[in-house]
C-alpha cells in the first residue's frame, strides 16, 4: 500500500490516495500503520476518496481503529495533498466528511500549499447533539466530577464531541496519561469525548493540551482548538480571534459567535512518501 506521512503541527496521520488505492479493512489498517514501534507511526489513518457531493471525501480513523467524524489538522493536510500531488489545481476545495462538507482555502507558496484556512462550521452547543448528559440548552461552565475532583466543563461539538476544561494550574504539568482516560470514558459522554485542558494566557492567547478519543494525547487537535476558542468566547475569557498554543505549534481561530462558522488557519506538512506491505489478512 502506497502512502504519504503528513502532519498538522505534529498531529500526524498516514494518508492513502483512494482514488488509486483500495483499503479493504481500514479499521484494522489504521491500528497497524499507527503503531509507532511495529508500524509507520501515526495518530491514525486518513483515506482520500472520490466524492459525489464535494471535490473529495476524507475518511478518518483513529489509532485504535475507531472512525472519527472530523479532524481539523487532518483536513488541512488533505487540502495540501490534493493540490501538491496534482489531484486538483483549485485553491478552494470542498471536502466531504462525516461532520459535513468543509470549505478549504489553500495558501500556495512556491507551488506547494503552506497553510490552509478551513471553514469548520458553527459549533454545536445542544447537549443531546454533542452528546453529553446535561440539562438545559447548553453545557457551558457546568460541574463534572472525575476521580473525586470537580471540574467546570464546557461541551461543544465540532462534528465530534469536545469537553473543554479551563484550569488555573499550568496544563503542562498535568499527568494526562493518568486523568485522560477517565474523562474520555466518563458515563456522561455516551460516545466518549475529546478533552481539552486549557490555560488562558491573555485575551487573545490560549494554551491547550488534548486527550483525544481513540488516540490518547496528541501534539495537536484542530477541532479541539476550535472548541476551545468557542468555549473561551462563551465563558467571556477571550475575544473573537485567538491563537491557540498546542504542543506541536499554534493555530489561529476566529469565531464571531452565535450561528457564525469557526475559521481555523494553520500549516500542513508532508513528511515522506512510502510503501508498506500489509499483513495478508488486511489485504483480502
């Protein structure tokens, strides 16, 4: 199977051009390629496929083989892939995802895409649609008990579910390997949850670490950065345009509030091309 390794500020995936390749068992292939000791090493697998409703379709799988609805860093790399590898010559492309069709604006430098701005759509705040077990029309700044401690959470869906926790403690000191799974599989999240732990550094700057559903801690999460920025606006902590600092780099997020879409801007990078020989049982 031919592939390309790419990343968006350290959130890395194995990409397969399914206009040319066929992947018979993507859930199992995702687990195989994601293994950083016995596979290629990644946060998951992303298939770039033909679409009947958009320019291309993105099918995203986490490192544990579970299907993800959307990936902000991943979709920027899809935009770079389809332009850099000659699948399109357009600098505005539409990508079909399980979270709806997303519009991408590609910034090209020296013939290659350097940064991508994604219209991520409006954040979903309705608890039953996120989903989260919470009363009322929004789950904003409400208590959540985890491991004997009460946190204040704000829950948002960006096509996938997010729980944002603002903290006074420096998030760089958190033991995410210990507390992350307790959030991910908390009974109040029927489809599990992506959890963002956030410091407010100023009216226009946030620091964030993320525990991703199905992948554990990653260096970055685009949808998580969008959810975090929206949560900061909803809680009156920042203005409408912020820089979100993640372990792998920074993203620029803008949200005017209400039903307005969130715009995410950030880089996309190609690491290398390769070919991997899959076990026979994954090829049938």
